[in-house]
């Protein structure tokens, strides 16, 4: 997977230290409080290390016209595998409904296809209708439902061949 992707409106690039504060705010939108700056710096380092090992990455999403961090999108082992990774994305609520998630995830999907992978996964909580809409636009279909310590988790998949 290339280290950087560009679309008409977005740049997806590796994490930098300067992303830590904005990412803290994004995580806080989940409703579980504001993580520490140390925690976020460690997350950035962990993501860099994982990317170096796997060749896939979650990338910071930056609006090209404004230059601001609006979230992340990319591939991760997550609950899947390096050969069949998960596509994941999370954007600030203030930019929802503008097509950014679909645009970023589409670029990641194209990059995944270029790697020769055969399938991608995604996991979504049942309440997350916007994520289901994005994944539907990208051709993902529901595969199964599992349960973890936070409740139900819907697994979706998309063949890349």
C-alpha cells in the first residue's frame, strides 16, 4: 500500500506528531473522555511500527483545500489478518455528510486492490448507519455478526478479485 494517497479533495498520509491533539479530540467525540497526549503519541508510534511490519496503514485524512486533519482511514489487521485486512475510518462529526468517508475509503479500496489482495473486511457496530452507507457504496456485504465485550459487531466483506 502506498504511504500516501490523494483524491480530488483529500490527502491520506502517514501520522505525524502534530496529529496527536486533533486525534485526541476525535477520540473524545466517542463519548469516553479525552485521552492523554501520551496515549495518543504512543498510538502514533504503534501505528508507524505496525505499518512498517505489515505494509498496510491507517492514514491521517487531511482536507487539501484547508489543510486540516479530519480523521483517519486505511487498512489495519484489526480483527482480521494482513492478507485480508479491515478497512477502517473515523471522521469528525462536523465533516459527516460531505462524502469524505466514501472518498477516502474508495482511495484505500483502490490501493488494496493494487496490492493483489483478494478480500477486505470491515466491522461496524449495529447503530452506525453512516458507516453502513459508506460500505454499501463501496460494495461491501454483510457476512456475519459476532459479540464482544462492547456488544454486537457486524462483519462485512468485499471481494477484490
